[in-house]
C-alpha cells in the first residue's frame, strides 16, 4: 500500500509505537523552537530538568511577542532568553528579527523534518513540507533535554486542491477560511491535514504556509504540503537549496478522510466576530464601516503579500476615519520592502508601520476603541484578544484589508475596479541574518542572567487519592486559552512570574475567579467545568500552570483541545470527560464534588464515580490517559518525571 506524506515523515522519525490513528507514538525530533512569551517558562523548565546542553540537532529561541518594554520585565526576559540560549546551545533570534514562524520558515524549516514549537501556529512550517507541531513549554523542554516526543497518531485528512485561485483578489487566506467555514474550530481535532492534488502547484511556499498556519484554528494537530519544485525554488531563493528533498504522497496512498476544494470557485471571505469559523463571503456584509485595519502577523506577512498590499496603497490614501496598522513578519521582508520602495508606498498612503512583532494580534498595542470594528489579516478574533472586549474583530485576507482601509468600509475587492499586477516571488531573498545569533562554540563561561520578575516554576505534589473540591467555575463550549489566561500588554509581561500572572486567570469571564479558587484551595482545591473543545487556541501552558497554582485539581469537560489537554497533564491537573454530557447541566458553581480512589481508578478502567455532595447526585467521568500520561499525572506532572528520566539518560 502506498504511503502519504504524513506517514512517510512519521515513519522516518518513529522510535516506538505503531502508525495507527489513535495509538501512542514516540518520535525523534529535528528542531525545537520557543518564542519569548512561552519561552521564558520553557527555558526555566529546561534548566530545572538539569541537562547541560540541548540534545536536539537544532534549537532556536525567538523574541517576537513581548516587545513593548514599558518597564524592566520585557528586557530582563530578553536577556534571560539570550543568555540561556547561549548557555544551552540554541540560536537566539533577537527582538526585531521577526515572528518566530515566519523567520523559521525563511531560515530553518526543512521538508521531511519534524519540529516542535512552543506556539500553536508552529504548523506554519508545514508549508515547506515539514511536520511542525505546537506544544507547551514543558513538552518542548523535555524534548530538548533528549526525551522522545510522544503523541497519539492523528487521523490523516487529504485536502485535495484543484483549479487555480482567481488572483489577485482571492488568496491563500480564503482557502483556509473556506475550510473553517466548512469544518468549524473543532473540525480538525485529532487530525493532520495533508494538502495534495493538482492545485498545490498553484501555491507558493508562503501561501501554503498561510494555510498551514491557520490550520491551527481548525484544532488540527498540524497541516502539511508536499515538497515539490515550488519548494525547491523557495529554498534556493533563501540560499539553502541543499535543504530541499522531494516529498510526495504515493499515487495509491490512503487517507482517513478526503476533502475537495476547487481553488477556482473560491471568493473573498471574512470571519465575523468572535470566532475564526464564523465565515461568510465578503460580499454578504460589504459596506460595513471599519475603524481599524491591521495587516501582517504570522499568518500573512510574506514579501509577496506585503508587496501586493503596497501596490493597492500606491498613490491612494487610507480613509480619514480608518487607522491602518502594518506589522511585517520578519526583518527580511521588512528590509526588502524598504529597498524596493513598497514601504514608502505604505507610509505615503497613511499606514502606521509597526515594529516587526506579533503586536496587535496579541493585544500588544493597537487595541481598537470601544464599539469599533477592526478588520485584520490575522488568525484569531476571540473576544477581548485585541485588548478591548467591546471591539468587533473581523478576519480577512491582506488584500481585502488593504482595499477596505482605502474605502473605509468592508468591500469585495473585485467590485472596486482597482487593477494590480501580481508581483513575482523573489529569485533571491536578502539574507543578512544580522539579528540571528548562533550558539557559541564554548558555552562554559556563559552566565544565565535572571531579572527580579523571573520566578521559579511551581511544582505540584503527586496526585492524591481523594479529590474533594469545589466547582470554582462553570463555562460553555469552545473556551479559549485567551479566556483562561489572557495575554495583552498588561498580562503578557508577567509570563515568567506565575504568582503574579495567576491573578488574571479567567479575568474576562470572572475577575473574582483567582480569589475564589484560592479560598477553595484551602479547603481541598477547585474543579473547573467546561463544555466542548475546552482550551482551544494558544499553546500557552500558563493556562494550566496558573490554575494549578490556584489549586485547581481537575477540569471536567465534554471534550478538550489537544495542546491544552497535554498542558493540564504536564502540570498534574486531571482532564476528565463526562460519560454522559447531559450530566454537565446538573452541576453548578459552588457545588462540592468528591472522587474517591483516584490513583487506583487511573491504573484501571479510568472511569470515576463523582459524588456531588451539594445535590446528592452522582455521575461518571473518564480520563482516557495513555500509559505515559498516567505516569505523569501520578507524579504530579511532567517536570518531576522529566527530572528523573533525563537524569538517568544523562548518567546512562
Ligand atoms: C497566540 O497566538 O495566541 C500566541 C500568543 O502566539 C500563543 C502563544 C502564547 O500564548 O504565548 C499561541 O498561539 O500558542
Ligand atoms: Fe504572534 Fe499572532 Fe502569530 Fe500568535 S498568532 S504567533 S500572537 S502573530
């Protein structure tokens, strides 16, 4: 039987397990990268494991999220990251070099590799034919310490592309918005999306990367394209053709599911507030007055896209009531736009060109005003993520964004009568790498410097046999990690300080949560009750560590998002699912739930009887933990476990 691209890559990295959907597999990893907002914890955790040097072929530490530097916290974090990278053997990508995924695609990603990143949009690298997976910081730290990466083998979905995009106005962003429209934010859970079919050759590597980037919004484990001549040209233009290998599915490869998309039938699409799957054609809501437009982020920051945006803006002006913000994805793209005059066109049209960073995407500046409408070429529009709960955020392609900025209202660009020529993909990218610092050959003398905001990672005690805890919050479906642990300019600088950041857990849903949880902690701890797809979105492990710090012992939900579930286990919080989802209705905030014999049940059937002491009702939940996950949860999380295992690995 023929093999698909996913099977080929997994097979060449398989250390243990069987490549059967749902089965645990253990994999060799080629690259691990971190970004600053998750990376300070990841590197503190790496240090706590006690290994001297990273034990993967390539490790990179990026700084891109947290760059406002309004006080000592950010620059202290940056210095810690730079000194830790040098000490432990990782490349350091300095602030200003670009958003991790964009830079990694340009400078490091390789077809056929497996990579991990401490960010949910790591699958961006799938555009080049790499299996790239977002993980929590502790998972990344343990793999850097030499442990294999363990996961359950996902189902493989073929997205068969035919036809060609109606350029220039229909873009790669519309391909992924169409998938979100069809499948929703839960549609990809437990799956990898492999793209194939004759339409693939119509897409450049950065366009493919836009699609794999936002596959994260489907809840997918990752997404990947084949590696072909287009990939080779891109790598050659990046000055690293030697990293190219061909990678195609066999003609008789099999898939668990097949989805067809005719690129030629797509039209400009837009996701309405407050979810990336709330997608409609732009023409259905055109005329919507827009106050702010943001272009860039790790989703849509390539040179070609930015060049097209500049061509729309050339000789035109941003509408008087609109604020247009542009955050290019990398120093390479920025420099090229500056050299060819595109930057001048943007500035002349009235764009506010921001620093190269995540910026408004994660609420680090650029928040829209109260009741305002913001149209963004980004990937997430969860309520409040932009820095203002009272704003309405829409997502669309950079071209829809650019024409809307000029017109002042949402417009289907095909109706505007603007004619722009598609820029060619560059034959050579500028590669000065001036902000990319390789690890020193001799790290012995390097001192790791930690500012006063950098606190140790808290540890949890081993799992107790009896959980008797208060329901400290009950929430609905699709709760995001932005809901659990908000980001933004006020909270992001606290990422290296768990006691401080824990004061913001569930801040937008219930600002009283931390105090209530701490009170419950004194009486035995807390339980959070969720709905479907609990913990979707970001990889931030703070959404598990901070609740753990506040005494949360378990989360009971209808289903969990992959990365967040792993983070809960890594920090010793038991993720439980209702046997009968309707039992959820009979639980209220404030109820006391009692689960007996937890340690024994975990080793057996994993079905637990929960007694609601407040209503005298009973119901059942289960935990679906793999053998490894059981070991972690029993030990109180991955850190104590990793210390043990990595230690014996080093001495052994
Ligand atoms: C995001 O887009 O939500 C982030 C900020 O990049 C996160 C990582 C983080 O919270 O630091 C992600 O996507 O994983
Ligand atoms: Fe940064 Fe936004 Fe991309 Fe997350 S989604 S990595 S915040 S640009």
